C-alpha cells in the first residue's frame, strides 16, 4: 500500500502501523511527532495505529541545540 510521509510516497505492507513507517524511514528510535490525516498520533499508540492506503502523515523530528 502507499501512504504519504511529508508529501513523499512510501510503500508499506498492508496492515502496517505508524511504528512500521517510522522504521522504514529509519526513524524508529528517534523522538518524533507524527500527525496522521491532520490528527496527532499519541506516542504510546504508534505501534497500534494501523495505516490505510493514501494516509497523509507529517513527521517532525526533535532536534536539540541552541
């Protein structure tokens, strides 16, 4: 199935979760904020949030510094 992460298509297996997407994008262990179709995804729910074809996700990675 195809979803869109930050405007770019990403191909995932049917039934993939937000956690699977983050792993596919090499962001699995990093601190990120995910929005799915305009709604925030609770960090504790990324492993249970199943994606659907054409979902649109915005992913923001936290960066430290000053």
